[in-house]
């Protein structure tokens, strides 16, 4: 059980770092290719609007992969896969609370965490299905 929790937290940290990198990449693409020549303030305002949605869109495949990995490493299915999403959501909520940002966007936080939970569960389920198919 301790190994499962530690692996869940490690994968959640990696997933969060990858999700942040995707957000930076999207804002860079926007600023250099889509809307070049604007002021720094315009790009910062765009980043504030786009980053929550980027976290949802990029977070789904990232958490799918993390749930799949966790279930492959530790055995099990969707219940194992959601471990990484629970760890991710806990860290996300702690960060948002620390910056007093949770109440500013409760709908986006709910959608973000729900989609990540579903994606990780699906990843865990798919890993278990692959194991069953391979064993047959």
C-alpha cells in the first residue's frame, strides 16, 4: 500500500510538471506564431485565461498515461489508476488554496479534477484490459 501511494505521488508530480510545461508551450506558440507583436501584459492576460483550459486539455492524456502506468506497475485496474489522479487533485487543491485561487475558478477546478480522475481511471482500466488480453 505504501508503494502504491509513493508511486501515485511520484507520477502525480511528474504529471503536474508535464502539464505546466504544456501550458508554457501553448502560451509560447500563441505569442510567437498566433498573435505576435502584442505587449507583455497582453500575453500575461492571455496566459491567465488559457492556462486553466490548457490544464484540462493536456491533463486528460497525461493522466490517462499516468493511470495506465500505475496500473501496469502495481497491478489492478481503474481503482489503481485513480490513485494518481487523487494525488494530483490533492496537490492541485493545496496549491490553489495556498494562492487563494480556488474560489476564483471553482467550475474550472471541478472540471479539471473530474476529467483527470476519469482519464486516470480509464488508463488504469485499459492497462488491466491489456493484461487480461495478453494472458489469454
